[in-house]
């Protein structure tokens, strides 16, 4: 049990950026927009958040800057995909490539710099046997991500605004005919998704590492995209998937620590291999995915065409 508690704590820590990014992407896709630029948004947010946090000595300002950087990247995608009606898949891939290069350029002077550890704990609860070190010594953003998951579930299924968002993702022409601004709603969804991806990227560079190196995100943006499909676009399942993939990420370090004689390259492959396996298993039943997937996902909307 003493060995299990640190593994659980590390899994929650590793799953937090996946949860934040996947929740933002879930809102995007519920509105009918497929943004494959999560990796690039997270990278830019990671370096911007780290730079601001390092120079201001305020991690909070770093998180704010990271969220804003993610929103700026999302607004660029929105201009291309919503206003110019470019192909969403190609635009998202271009955004990811652009973000990778931009983050490497902006981060040259910050490579190797480190921030102090931001360990925190909930008073009294953190002293509980097993549960204290396992669950109640996380960064505050980990708990905020859990609250955000519940808030998004309530928003989507219990509010009129959530119903409108889902309607835009299912039948944008009908929503437009009823007087709703499809582009405006999709823009708001993209900005929210950008802010979530920005927080995820800033968490990686300010808390999880905490330092900046080129390519810090290491494919987590793509895993977050896979999580939305794995969760069939439901917030509670996104939470489960984020913790699962966070645990797989930590298992590789745990196995290396106890001296398992497996090449480290194979252990490093575990999170990505698990992603491929999950998607391969889900693709065996395309009808099930089609029933849960927003009907207009990835399809451009042109108001003048109806």
C-alpha cells in the first residue's frame, strides 16, 4: 500500500493535462468542429506559460498566459476553418506543425531552466493514511480539472445552452434556421477548447516537469484527441480515460524503478501503444462510434448555402 499511493498520486498528476485538453476538445467536437491542432496549442501555451511564470515568479500568471496563448492559437484555427471554410483536418494538422516550430523558436533561451516544485496539500486530508498521499497532495489545478469535468457534464445535459451547443454539432442547418449563430457558437467552443489546451500545456511546463525543453508535450495532444473518441464524447468517460492513460504513463517509470529488465524504449512506448490498441478495438464497431459521434463533426458550415 505504501508503494501504491505514490503511483496513484503520480497517475493523477500525469492525467491532469490529458483531462484538461480532452475536455476542451470534447466541447469543440460537440459543436461539430474537429481541431487536430491540440499538440501545437499545448506546446505554444507551455512555452508562453513557462516564460511568463519564470520571469514574473508567479505560476498563476503563467497559467493565465498559457490559457490566453491557447485561445490565440484557437482563434487562428477559427478564422481559417470557420470564416474561410478551409478543411478542418488539414487546418488542424497545419496548426499543430506551426505550434511545434513556434514553440521551439520561442523557447530557445529558456531551455534547461527550471522552476521550484509547486507541491501542495489539502490540510488534514493530506495526513490521512494512504488516501492523503495518494489523492490529497495534488496541485490545485488537478482538483479544478475534476470540477470542470462535472461542470461540463452539467452544462451539456442540464442547461439550454448545452442543448443548443449539441444541436449545432448535430444539425447546424436546423440551428441556423431557428436563429442561432452557428459560427458564433462554434467560435466560443473553439476559444474554450483553446483555453483548456492552454492550461494543459502550462501545467506540463509549470507543474509536471517543471521546466522547458523542446517538444515537452510529447504527443499528449494526440492522446487527448484519442481520448474524446475513447470516451464517446462524454465527460465522465473522459475523466476515466485520462486517469487510465495517466496511469499507463506512470507505469513505465515504476517498472524502470523496480528494475524490470525490459528495454526502456519499449516502456516509453506504453502510453502510445495503449492509445493505438484502444482505437483499434473501438474501430471494430464503427456503427457504435457513428451513433455517438456528433453528426456534423468536421463538416464546414456556410450560412449562405441553405
